[in-house]
C-alpha cells in the first residue's frame, strides 16, 4: 500500500504522525509509539522517504522505519528500551528519557 503524505500534527497538544493512504484512509499514530520520532527535531521528522513501492516509511537520520501493514495493524515500535536509550545517549540526550 502506497503512502500519499506524511506529516506531524502538534495542534492537539499531543504529537501525532498523520499518514494519508491512496484509498482515502488517514492514520493518526501517537508519536510516543515511536520514541525516535518523538525525540527528533522538526527537521529530522520532515526528512522521510518511502521504501520500495511505498510499503514502509523511513527516516534516515533517525534510523527509523515503519511498515504500512504494521501501522494498519496498530503495532507500536518494537525497539527495546535499552536500544532506544543507547540511541538517545549517542544523540547527546540521555536526560530526556
């Protein structure tokens, strides 16, 4: 399934990832499901690309990718807390968690 658009919505007070699909569906995913996106800068969040024929969204600077099928199934990030903390420390943000 292709992705038509990807954006971050902060208007509601809690950041959400909004994904529009070609069949008219719109997915709204809480960013706390994907901590790397939650702790990313606005510029990093905007730097995304589609993988293959649109089966996944990839943020190269964050080393984050999510498959559309998983999003449709309601799956959160599978990254362990240990892995995320290692990533956060490498970014210089260990006190953020």
